[in-house]
C-alpha cells in the first residue's frame, strides 16, 4: 500500500481502529459499579424472572427510575448470548453503530462522501461517546432516538421521501421508551427554533405526517406506560414528577429510590461537554475563523444547515445549564451535531494543515492515545480504573469455595457482585445479620472495602482471615474454622466502634 493510499484511507482506518478497540472492551472489560453493573443486573433479573414489563431493582422491587428500552436490549442480548459482558452490551453497541450510520449518512448527503467518514470518526473518538457506545446504560438508547429524530426532521423538511417524516416520530417513541418525556424536551425545541428562524415553518405542515406520525409514536410508546402503571401503581407519579422535575430542580434531591443525588454547581454540564469531546473539540480553536457576518452566512447557507446543527448541539447543554443534579453523560445528545460541525469545518479553507483543526494529526494522535490508555487501564490495570468492579473478587471466591460456602458483602451494595454471581450474593450493613450467617452451615466469605474494616465489631473481625485484595476495591476474607463459634455473642454490645 502506497503512502498516498494510506493518507487517503487514514480516516476510515482510524475509525475502524476505534471501533475494534471498543469491541474488545465490550467483550473483556468488567462491569463497573455503580451504574453499568446496576443496569446489567436489572437486565439479568429480567431474563431470570421472565418479567419484561417491570424492571426489578431487587427481586420483587420495581425499578421506576427509567423506561425499559435499554434494559430490554441488554436482556435480549443475554437471552441470545448468555449472562456475560458480551451479551449484556452487544445490542447497545449495535444501537451506537446505528447512530454512527445516521451521522455519517447525514454528513455524506450534506457535505460529501469524505465528510461522512470524518463525522463518524469524530463522534467515535469522543470519550463520552466511546464510553457510552457499549456501556449498559440508558443513554445510548436515548441518543439513538434523538439522532434519528433530528436527522430525519431536516431531511423531511428538505423534501426527502415520506418515510423520513415517520422516522421523526419513531425516534421520539424510542426516546420515550429510553428516558421518557425528556426525549421530547431534547428534540422538539431546536427543531421548532430552526423552523422559525429559517422561515420554513409554513412548509413543515406538508412535509411531515403530523397526525399519523403522532399516532404511530403513541402506539409505540404508550402501551408500556399503561402496563407499567397497572402492574405497579405509583410508577407514573414517581417517574414524571420525581425523576423529571425534582431531580433537576432540587439540589441534593433525597427522593431518589435507587441511588444518590449528584449535586453540582449550575453550568457544570459545559465542563462535562468539554471533557467528553476532547481532544476533537480543541480543533474549534483553530478552525472557527468566523465572527459577525461570516458566522451568520455560515449558519444560513445551504438551507440554514449550520444553524440547524448549532441549535441541535447547543440546546441539550443549555437546557441542563441551570440543573443542580446531573451526571457526566447528559451532554451526549449534543455530540452527533458537534461531530457534523467538526466535519464541516475540516472541509473549509480555514482548516489547513498549517493550523490546528479537528482533523489535524496532533488532535488525532491525542485521540488515539486516550483510547490506548483506556484499553490498558480497563484490561490490564483494572484496580487503577476510575470505577471498580467485583469480577476479580467473585472469581477468586468461586476458586476458593467448597460446596455449601457462600459470599456476603458487608457494607455498600455491589451490583457487579450480584451480576457475576447471578444473584447469588447478599449484602448487609447489620453486624447481627452477618453474625447469624457466620453461625450457619458452610463457610462464610466476607467482602468489604478497607474503609469499612473499622466498622466491623471486634468479635467478628477476629474470626476473619484475609484472602486477597484488589487495589481500592473490596477485599475478600473467609471465616476461620479454627476458632470456637460465636454463639451467645450479642453484636449490639460490641459497639461503640473501635472497642
């Protein structure tokens, strides 16, 4: 292969490199606590119980925080490929590939064939998309819905075939089943603003199947909401009021039934956007030369293409700017539009090889370094990863155990331990319960984080023998069999802690 051929194909080759790396992580990286393993365990319970209507936070405890589309996808993968990392992630990865295909097709139609490859590359290389593209979470399902809606909307307005118009409403239905009404809030305002500012609002009534499309959207999304409320009354009130109002307006909201609030300062989502799109967003510093009239021309040229992408990119971030309870994945719906803008900027005269731009080799090199670092940490140094998993501890327990032995987590609940034991582990914060389990038949293996050791009453601590530890994660202990039983010990009298 000649140097010229390599240069011509470097963007597709780099895209393939990123996708292969993500596929490797999909297969071999462990589920981490708390978020990914929690959704993976909920999906596993769905497969085990056969209840595809009500996701379960624990056996018999409904999970009302999110609609089930992403959980359905993970559960379907596990049904086909088994309860493992590949099975739980593969359907979500296919959804991410569909997002890439939509973005690449949009860039190809608007900017040319080469721009399609670039847009897909920029999106894949963004750390936030790279992580979410195969993580067992609800975000990638929402992104599929919002991207389908936004891509099909502009195409339909510009005279694309009728099915593009129905794609708008199918995308909204996907969003409703992935995240709820938030999907409508994310997609509709930028579309409405573009229609008004570009003067195309009159033609939109003929370009889109508003009545039949809305009926299609309701037919796809509403039946599950009705079934969920019928199966577990109270779902709609908690989901609509708590998860869609109080979560974002009440700092440190304590009504979350399934986790902790994430109090942040207003405006932190812009920091999340910057970190989630590095290093590619750095190219904007050298490739955006327009101000005033030149910026206006860029936004309005070619059927107000730039204005549409800019509204699409800015609205999800602007909407959450005043929010006091967000997580780092919230900017994700803005990333496809940002990838399209970056692909457009590379093709313009301002983005020359002498200037820093999104396609500059330095930017691409940093992107590759980020991916290689993520691969090295997740596969070879998991103890140093930002998020921990209990997979190694569970495997060590399985190696050490004998028939009748069991594992108890003393301290915070670890969803990854539940997933890797297929529901065969129990968690407790009660010394009395732990004592009762240790007095029962079989050896008791105890897992606990190092910071919980001072909370263990001394009579229990003396009966624990160290097995192994994994960095900052939980350590594994086993009940010693060379000591007398603890019958008659009242754990309540072992306090205060430290005695």
